[in-house]
């Protein structure tokens, strides 16, 4: 519900307060009405003050369902949301919510607006703090950018010499790698030679042993054996 201007709101309250005194229309269907600005309004079992009271009093602002009115228009048949049904004077009914109910709604709306205002103010304060932090960050970045610019200038100044040193370094690294490759090849060749020498030594030893065995077997056969002399001859 939007807030009305002050004068419009006051006019609505005055009209709501005196609506019942001006006229009470006939109603034969279901119509929602409100108890006017009175302290308590009793509900009776019939259309007259002589009937039994079924509810001792409805407070101002109570919403009622109106089903019809008496022939003289002074009494209205109503039912509360709680299910209480009866008759009450029509002069205490009005089509618009009473001033007290409107005031409560206005108070609730004002509280909601205040809460919304506090929330917006809190967000603004947070964004202001974030903006201050952003300013500090910008200053820090500017200082870092200036320092980086100075370092870049110094790098550019020595870039030519640095490139020459880098080329010389790459050449030296290539030469070292070549020397290492040659050294690895020499080590491999040396290992192979040692293995070959060891194998030759083993082979020579085996041949010597074989030759000794052959000599041991063949030599006795080369010399004639002496005949044995018989003792009886």
C-alpha cells in the first residue's frame, strides 16, 4: 500500500469514522464490512436488542461477512471469521477499514520503510568502505607500476649486453655438451677394450691348460717303453 499525502490520509480517516452515520445500504449477498471506531459491539441472536447476546463484544476493526439486513435497515446479519454468526446494529458497520486499523497499517508500513531505509544506509556505508579500499588499492598499484617501469627501463638499458652474454652462454653450454658426449664415448670404448682383454686372457689360460693336458697325454707315447725282464730267464 502506497503512502497517501498527509491531507488525503486525514480525509480518509474522517470519512471512515463517520461513514456509518451517513447511510447504511441494504445488502442481501455476502459483503465484507468492518466494526467502526467503537470500543466493543455485542452480537445478538436476532435483529433487536431483546435477543440473546451470542458474543459480548467485537473490537473495532474486526472484519465481518454481511449476509443481509433487517427490514428497517437498523440491524445486519453478520458472521465473523471465527464462525460466530448473529445480528448487530448496522450503524456500527462501515465499508472501509476504521481509522484504528488504518493507523496500525500505517505504523507497520512506517516500520517497514524504516527497516528498508536502515538496510539501504548500511549498504551505502559498505559500498563507501569498499570505495575507500579501492582508492588505497589504486594508489598501491600506481606505486608498483612506477617501480616496474623503472625496472623495465634498466632492463632495456642492459638488454644488448645481456643478449650477447646469453648467446655466449649458449655456445659454451653446447661445447660442454659436446665434450661430455666425447668423454662418454671414450669411457664406453675403454670399457669394451677392458672386456676384450679380459676375455683374451681367459681364452689364453684355457688354451694353456688344454695344451698341458695334451702334452701330458701325448708325451709318454712318444718315448719307447722298456721291456720288462723276466726273472726266470
